[in-house]
């Protein structure tokens, strides 16, 4: 039984013959009808595997162009051809034992086109090189114009062999060249490599692209016309790890765009010293035979410059008596007679590289060129470069990348296990372009990595699933609808300027007191005004709107802002004796620190531009006038306060108190009174407000108050004293009320029953006797108490017999405490039941 390796070579050789016999010439114009696609005249099919489909039952599968002799009818360039420079050059060969000589003539007689023509065993044609002297080299270069996956390369000698043959490949269309395989009668002398056998070479995945040098022997058998039947073959996969799926290193090793074959002759002299395959000194008597595999043809004699040697026909000869160094060289010069290298056929078995995503390779008609006819009347067109007819949503000359819009997962070569077709990005029909993000792909457990770009229909996001700013989602339509995003329709007055609606709900940002998705109506308990900055205000603050209407003319014509006079000897202002206590902290709605940036005088009011530096308490209506938290990027806020002249000399009309300095920091503790200015409401400080020059020691105390207020409720502190500013009329707007503590009265047990009568309208009549009232109604100032004992849940009106005015009584929830106010004073009384 022959070894398995030898059988593989037999199959290898005869497959070459079958391919040449059964495949049409893809580069010949004689077969254009076969390569023209009847459905589209603008393309020309060069290679097509009709049985290798790319889809079956709607599922993508691996597909590839046919395996064929890709070198057939391809032009080859030679650096030397017989008759190229000297047409009178003569070559001789042996035919039937007789020497036959002829001149080369024109270069076409033995041209390179004979290497890639249709190879026939009984009528072989040979390319013959020009005269080759010792040390000369002849190069054959073949360009395919596209990347191919090569499985084997075979050379059919037609005469004397060179001393060495080197195969070089290029994968970038001839820009760079890499060695592919060496053949030599002395590998170490030619390439400084040991002689190897590709069948048992130690090649692994680590050195899968290692270049080998194989022993080259002189031909032993010749054909009927004098051609040798020795086949020089090189396989890109035999002896290398080639289990499916192929590694990327092996695919790169097999890929080729250009091939260069260098035929070399050793120099004239060589030392007598012999070397082994590793370059070590070797005695010829210890040389071991080298196994050389050859496929023998029919017995014949003849050849260019060789003597006939007979061998048995049709046998696979394993020569065991030919040595690497059996062709001795010595210091005696070799014959200077020129020799001619000759080969009858060059075959390259491979397929058009499409990475498993196409089953045919085509050429496109060049745009702008029509169909013309040549001198023979045959149609002639200009066609573009060879490319794959890519499927599986891929593109490129080799289907080496995914098409635009199909980048949801990385590109991969198609295999028998998976077609690895490119997946469309999920852009919800709003975009046709996307990019691949490997980070997102890994985060999604290798499910999706596409990021959509150039989203249309007012959409944005990785999958074009969100609406752009200024639009909101219409949930009644699917996300792929072209009108899924609707434009925000915020009311120009009720909504906050330069802010857009929510992209999911469509809710516009409303001003205080304004509600509705479009901010087009006032909130319950609010009334509409004509102020653009405050279109809706609370009913209890509506008086400010009315006052705005009355003063509209005065505010439309802005008064000139007067600056304080300088160089005036003004007396100092009265020193404030107010202290910062927790009660005051809780009773006020705004506690903040600010730096005065500018100040202007408007009558008896001063308008300050204050830069907020710190905030400790902002609550109630103050939230609409001041920021919750301080930031250096916030604009200056306007604060109004009442001033008075501090000089007895009327000439010093600008001696004002309080005298707030520009650039100085102050602590503001106030309630949220408002004053209209222009088309907006601004903060107004009253006489109960505290404005103190800032001390850094207060920061710790205020922070402590904040923590205490978070633990304890400030409600009790708020309710202990009530100041009702709504009872003041506009004429007395500058007069503020005072809060007084009233001594607890201890009346007799029959006081209320005998001296108080309640009518149907819940009106309590005071005692009719002035003496009784004076004896029981003693008002004195007492120190206020922090805690309230009981609550009274009703309110009444008491008529004071000593006064013509009615006293409005506001009962708080504590029954032991009630407050009553007049237009001038505010009283607070505490009662305890005995």
C-alpha cells in the first residue's frame, strides 16, 4: 500500500488536470457569452459557483466562488524570453534520440502566454527563457488584480531546471513581497536554510507562516516532444494546521494578489567543501539518500540541453539514490555555455477570495463607456476591476466589511458553522447609517453594538428612540413612525423662557402659579395678572397686581437712577441691636448672605443688585424670588429696602440709613414681601427684616440652626407671633406693625358667663360696664412664652367700648393663646383657664 501522503499527491495532480479540462477560461474573450449576466448587461460574471448558494429557506449560509485554475489566460511578465532581444538565438533539444535545433524568432513563439494557456498533455507548448549565464536570474511575475485564496502552485518543466526556484507573493498588489516557498539543489548555499520536507516539517500555529526550502532534482522522464514530466508543486495547506475553521494566520498565508517566480543559476565557482542540510561540513561518503516525490509520464527522450534518462511509465517514482550534493561542484569553472530555462505550464489552484459571503466574482462596466466594436466586428467594452458580488449585507472587493447601516455586530468571515452575516442597526427606521461600538457590544453580552447616526424625523439617541430638544414623544404612534415626535407648544407667557418641554411627557416648565401641559392656565387659588414674569399670583397677593396697574405709567417711564452723593459729612446710622436667634431664623422665610454689587435710589426705596453667596433658609414664597442654593454662575438678584434720611440738614439729602456699601457682604434675614418692578416681582425688605454686615463667626451658628430646624419643626416658632401686613392700606404702606405681648389675665370664674354675650353671627360683645372692663382688661408688656398650651379653633370679632374701631380676633389652634390686631398695632394675649 502506498503511503497516505503519496496518495494525496496523486489526487492533487489529477485534480489539476480535471480543473483544466472542465473549467472555462475566465479571461478569454472567446467565452464572453458564458460570463455575461443576462439579467444585467452592466456586469460580467467571471467566476460563479451555481451550487454554492448564499441563502437557503431565508437563512444565510456560507458561500464561496468556485475552485479553479486562477492563472489560466493571465498575462505573465518575464525578464528574459527567447527571441525577445536576439531573434537569431538558437536552441536545441532532443527528439527521438536526435538533436533538433531551431532559432527563437519572435518572442511570441516561446512567449509567456504559453505558460497559462489551455494545458494539453499530448500537445504541450513551452515558454523558453533567454540565455542564462552562471549567476543570472530570470523572474516571472503574474498579477491577478484581486485577492485570491491559493491552495497550490504547480510548475511543469520543459527542459533543464534552474539551480534554485523561489516563490514570492504579494498581498497588496505588488507593493511589498514576501517569500512563500524555496526549491533548490543546495538550500543552504542558495537561501541559508536547511533542506526540508513539507510533509513532516514541524509547523504549528505559532510558526504557521514559516518558509521552507525543498530539494530540487533534475528531471528524469521526458514526454514525446522532449518535455520533462516532473511536476514542481507547492501546497499552502499540507503540513500546516488547517482544521476548520481556518485561523486568520493561515488565511493570510494563503492570500495572494501577485506571484513572482525567480529562476536562479548558481555562480561559476564553488568550494570543494560539501555541506549538509544545516550547513555543516559533510563527507560525501556519509551522505544519506533524499526522498524526492515525482509523478512520471510516458517514456520518451529529449529536452532542452539535457541528456535522455528513461523511467517506467505511469509510476510514482521515489528516488532513493539521488543525493542533495550528488551534483558536485569544484574549483574548476563551470561551462560558460548559456542555458535556457523552459516550462510548459503554470497552474494555481484557488478561488476568488470573498470570505464566505459571495458565490461569484464579477466585473462592472465602467461608467461613461458604451459598447464598441473592434476591427473584427466583435463587441468590446471597458470593464472595471474584479470584485465579489457580496451578499450577507457585506461590501468591498473581498466582502471584507459590513455595509453601512449593518454594523450592529462586528464583521466576521463566513464559516460552515455560521454565515456571520452583518446585522442591521436598530434605528427604528429613522436612520440608514450607524457605527459600531465594541464597548457597547461587550456590555450587551455580544448581542448589539450599533450606534445610529444622522437620525431623522426629530429623533436622537443610540437607536433614534428619543426626541430631540424641543420635541416630545407621541405615545399614540409606534416608535418607528415618521411623526412620533411632536413639537413642544409651550405658552410664551406661562412657560419659562429658553426652556423646553419634557421629551417624554411634553410637560412645559411653568412659571409659579401656572399649570397645564402647555402652561396655559392659572393654578387653583391664583389669579391672572398682566405681568409676563408673574402671570399668575396668589389671591392674597393680588393687590400688588392692582398697584402695578395704577403705577403702570410711572414704571413705563423709568426714573433716572440717582447715585449717593460723595464727600458729605453724614452722621452715623443707628446701630442695630438685633441678634440672630433661632426664633428669628424660623419666623423668616429667607436667610442668606449676599454681596452688594450695585445700588440705586427710587424715592424712599433703595434697589440693590445682590450676588447670592450662601443660603441657609429659603422657603415659602421666597422660593420664587431667590435661589434654593447659591452658585457663582447665578446672576445678581434684586432686593428692595426702605431708607430714611439720617441728617438734620436738608442739604444732605443722601445721608441714608441703612448705608449699604457696594462690594460688601451682608446677612439678610427677611420674609418674602414682593414689590412689582417693570414686568416682574422682586423681594422687598421691611422694618422687621435684618440686614447685618457679615461676620464669619455667624456661619457656624447658622449651620447649627439649619441642623436644628431639620430635627425640630419651626411651626411653633412661626405661630408664636403673627404679623398681618394685608391689613395695611396703600397710604400707610411704609408704616409697619409692632408685636406686643399681653399679660395673662386671670378673670373670675363667672367672667365669661356674666359679661360676654354671643349673638347668632358669632359676635362677642364686650362688657357694657366700662369699670368692669377697666378692672379686668389690664394690658401690660410681659415676656413672651415659647410654648403654647391649648388651641382655639374659632375666631370672633370683639367690640371695644373704649374704641370706635372693631378689633379683629384671630384665634390660633392653641386655645390658651389668641391674637388680635388693629390697623395700628398687633397684640398677642395668652389666657389660661383657672
